[in-house]
């Protein structure tokens, strides 16, 4: 590990501590901003990603928390050939198997992209939500 990597790690550590304090202080929007900075500094660092997910959950945004987990999973698959830890998925009530299974099924059955019609699907506590634009 070179000096630059050590400095980035130290900066990310400090930001993660700040995220925790902001969440504990009831300031989740500021925590999201800080966690986003930590993720930008160290995109493969799971603790930074966890901080971002916790901040989204503290803000009451389960959809964005799940999206953050899925983005991180894509990065780790592409860069490391590995999945995030099961506990990381569990933070948002998902499992890596569920995500991979649904992603493959969605790709097989997805209609051609239509820029005028966007369907977003998410599962929250067993209820399927759909939004149309």
C-alpha cells in the first residue's frame, strides 16, 4: 500500500466517523453527502458503502439504499469477481441470490426500451410498487 492509498484510507475513515455522527445527530441528508464523498474516495471499500446505505436508511429512503447496494455489487463483480458480504445485502432486506435471480429474469423478459414509458419496480415489505412516467 503506497502513501496515497494510506491517505485515502485515513480520509475515508474520518468521513465514515462523520457519517455516523451525522446520522446519530438526526442529520441524514448531510450524512448522505458525506458518505457519497467517502464512496468516491474509495469505491471498493465496503465500510464506505455501508455508511452510504445507513445514511439512506436513516433518511427513510429504502429504494435508494437498495440501489446503492446493487451499484456496489456491480462494481465488486466487475472489479473483484466477488459479491458483497451477505450482511451487506441484509441491511436492505435482500440477498445476493435474490438480486442475481431477479436481475437475470428481468433481462430475459424485459420489453424493448421505450423512452416515453418507464416502469420502476421495487419490493418493500412484500408489497410490489410500480411507478409510471
